[in-house]
C-alpha cells in the first residue's frame, strides 16, 4: 500500500515545495496577492509550490489521482489519491507570519494512509503513516492529557457565511469557558499542534479535505480523535471537522451542535 518510493517522493515533494515558498517568504509583497473568491487570496507562490508537487507526482506515479486546492481534480481510475494544499495559511504568509505550511496526504481507497505537514520557517516536519504513529522531526508525538482549566482550543471555518457564523459562535462559548480559544490562520498547523499536544482541539465548520486530510491522520496516530459534528468518524467526504485529544471532544460537541 505504502512503498518506500511513495514515502520518499511524498517527503521530497513536501520539502521542495516548502523550500520554494521559504525563498519567497521574506521578499513577499502583499500588493501582489490576487483574490480567487471573497476574502480568499492566492499568490504566485501558491502556484509555484503546487507545480513542484504535482509534477513530481505525475512523473513518479502517473496513474495516481490528484486533488489540489488550486488545480482542483486531476482524475484517473486509481485507488490512490494525493490531496494537496501547497500553501496552507496564505494570509499568514502574505503578512510575514511564519505559521503556514505545505501539506499533502495520500488516500488509498478513500482512507488516509500518509500525511505530511512541513512548516519551513519553523523548521518542523510533521509526518504520520497509518498504523505507524505520528512524528515531529522524526520524534514520536502524542496528544495532550488536558481536559479541565488549562484547555486551549483552536477554530477556523470555510469562507461561507453560515460557517463563519457557526465558528464565531463556537469561539465565543469556548473563550468564556476555557483558558483560551483562537484561530492561528492555518488549519494544517492547528491540526499538527493538536497531534503534538500544544493545543487540545481544532474545530472547523466547512472543512476542506486538502486542509485537514494530513492532519486528521496525524491526530489519530498520535492518540487523538477525529469526527464530524455528528460525532461520526471523519472521512474525506465530511463537511465539518473536529480533531482533539479525545478528552475534550464531548464538551466541543455539546457546544457546536
């Protein structure tokens, strides 16, 4: 299912795309952004990083399917599907905030089996493989044990008005009840932080699969829990997302419902 070649190419693609972005990061001028939708920007850097990843996958696995945030679907009949977000946290990138990453996941028969989140400016690579655990810079990680008093929750949403309203209502409740609740501006970073115990949860109304696929596997492999808002196991067709250390999951569901 996951060969050494798949593992090697996935790591290389994430690394090279992230490094392309890192070279442009400090020199980036926010005047150069374009809007692909309301309040959603895309840059030449996104597209350059995406090209690196897609070209590498096509060269080595021409039969595999690809789903990318910028390019959309590249279809074949393969059981393998690469899910790509070349630059997650574009707004952070544009304002010289280092919380952004390149992330990619591989699904086999619609089950996520490999995930990589590479944050070049932070010098952090998160990686998970189904059944083999989650790692940060090759050291095994696990979710936190916090459940009362000092819980830090994160949230974000799609650009849809209904999702924004749901997310901000959730934020208000958690901000009043827990130590903190905040949006870091990059879903993949937030998921990675849950997986290594830096925060306890991330809740996303209107989650895109390219934003969460890699991190969903990481949270599961780090001992956490991943569901939709109906408390059903998350999959790549789910519309909403909760990823947590498991201990705070019930409390989140009680608010988001």
